C-alpha cells in the first residue's frame, strides 16, 4: 500500500465539516494518549526524567521547596 501524506491531506480536505471535526477530535485524543505514554515512560524507573523526579523529591524532603496549594 502506497499512501502519501499529500493524498491523506487531500482526502481530509474533501471530508464534510462534521466528519473533519470528528477526525480532528479523534486525532487530538490520540495525541493526548501518545503524550501521556511519553510522560509515563520518561518518569518510570530508568526513564530519562527519573533523575529529575528524584532530585525534586529530595529537595522537597529537605525543605528546599514547598507545596503550591
């Protein structure tokens, strides 16, 4: 199957407004799920954000920062 981005874009532009809106909402939800997974992966053990998270926890425990609420 050889589908190009240009073909997909053209097909999207040819959709009725209601279907394009439905597609847009679906795509936004998909992007949100992908973002959530990236954040989850970044902060799990061995993730690239884990050291930062540990430093923040340590600073909080040491009284170097406080809660915002």
